[in-house]
C-alpha cells in the first residue's frame, strides 16, 4: 500500500526532512524547536498541541515539495525560449565564470570566493544590513550555526564550505525585522523554502535584498564529520577547529586540535568520498543541486580545474533580474572578475550533479513500487532527463534503488529519537 505524506511529522519520520529550519521560523505558535541529531541531521521537534500535524507549515517544506515554476518566470526574459539547459538545471538569464578579485577572499573561500565577494559587495556598496548565512559553532566546531555577518573580517572568518547540517531559515525573522535589506545565503533547498515563504510574508520579501545559493551534492550528518575526525585518531574533546575546504582550490579537510598546536588534514577528494555515505535520503532525491531558487547560484568550475595551483574558479548562474543587476554592478565595482560562458560550461563542470538528477525519475519509480512516499516536485522535467539515459542505466537505477530500500529499511516509517541529542 502506498503511503501518503500529510504532515511535517510524516516528512521527518519518512526521512524527507532536510533541516532547513523554515518550519521553526514559520510556526506562529513558536512550538517548533530544532535539534541536531548526529546520525540524521537537524530535525524539528514539535512541542505544541497538534503541532507537526497541521498542513500550514507543510506547504513551505522543501523536504515535501518543490515547485520549479515558482521562479521560472522571473528567470526568463520575454524573448527567452526553453532550452535543454532550462530542463536540466533550470532557467538562467546569463552564465558567467570567474573569481573574487580580492586575492585573500579568493584564497580563503572554497572555489573562487564569488559568494563571499558578492556578499561583501552588498554590505559595502549596496548598504545592505547584514548577511545571514552558516558559520561554525566555536564551542563544537564540527557543528554549524546560523550567523549574521556585517564586516569583511566576519565574512573572511566564515569562508569555506561547511559539509555538516545547517538551518539558516531558522533566523529569517532577523531579516524580516531588519532596518534595511539583507543578504541570505543557503543551500538550494534553503533558497527554495525562502522562495515559498516570501510569497506569503510581505515583510520578509521586502527585506530580502539578495538570495545567494551554491551548487550542492548533499549535506552529510554530524556523525560523518566525527567519524572522519576519529579516523585521523583525534578525540572529539581535543578538536579546536574543523575546516572542510578553502585556502586553495579545492582545499583540504583540516582539523586543528590539542590547543591548536597540532593539525592533520585529508585531501578534498578523500574526505568528500567518505562523507558522501552520510547524506540523508532526501539529499539523494534532490532535483535542484544547481540552485534555481536563488537570485544567483555559484559552484565549482571543475572543467577548469587542473590541479596546477589555480586559486579557484566558480560558475555563476544568474537566475533573476535582481541577481543580474547586482552582479553587473559588482563587476563594475571591481569585486569580481568574470567572463561570459555558455551553458556547455555547466554541463562540463558539474556532470555528477546532472547525472544524479537524471536518475531521479527511476528512483521515485522504485520507491512507489515499494509503497514508499516520495516528495512532490513540479516543473523539473524529471522524465525528460530520465529518458536521456540508456535502458541499461534505467534498469540499474530502479533495481539499485529497490535493493537499497529493502536493505536500509526505507520502506518502514520510523520515528526520530530526540533523547540524548546534541
């Protein structure tokens, strides 16, 4: 019998929550708290009577549904005709490639520093109030927290990818209450929640000066980081800092410990290969790894990576007219160095993300055959991507997904245990 999703509690119990924090912000009763469960991720705990069973928050939950048409109109010029690129990674007004002109920003960041440079431009030249984004929890550096940055020093201290759970939507009220416009930076799923919320909350929409997102292949849970640290023979209690990327392209996974007197590192390739096994189910069902819900989305220009000491390059997808205007002003002001490229650069730079997306229809087919509930995605052309694959790959995707469902017991709803969580 096919199971249905009818509440946020269902989203959590079926492993579809991505921990964005939107429900904690949206709950009018203040009855949602967020808990970081090491083996799962950030998850909501519903404390009010009936909380978790109403459908109001379900409507803004990106774990449950995504409407790819929500910003499609905003990302199309009047003369724009649909292309293969639109169907594969969403409409884009322009595609650029480049890096932050400030060498320190470029070096410290993950892949060219464009998000950091654009955020800094908005603070210094567009007079935006602050940047709401994810940073490290200094007391537990393997954990993230939502942070407001207002200066270059703060931006620089928070550069680099954070391959651990984050919930930047939990602090959207800070943006709604701000005196001026603000920058929001989050994962593609976070940006999707923001896109839905701003249609319902005019005060939030008015204060969102720019929504930035980045290419994402999934968010490993906290246990992934802790197991990686343990594999380096470092005790959790000894850890002072954890850095996943940056300080070169792509940078290394670095752990400072024992009062920062010692440091060990792993290559990006080695650390990410281990962390991928800790991604939750919903991340493996994502149709939007390239961030179609932001004003601008950025990610590694891997097709240009040669390992020869290049300090980093990113691709920028311009999703909205607002994004285009701010990007052009940032170029003119000398914050970023960019050149126009075509959609072929995206296909060359991010083949793995696009391949995973083409498998989604087959994964959903397998889940439905075994009665496992699936998210609702509209406007993502998943079937068109699916038929681009060979029959052999189609069969392999369906059979492999069915095997994992049985082995990992995805067919069985399970309640999240909050006791003893951090």
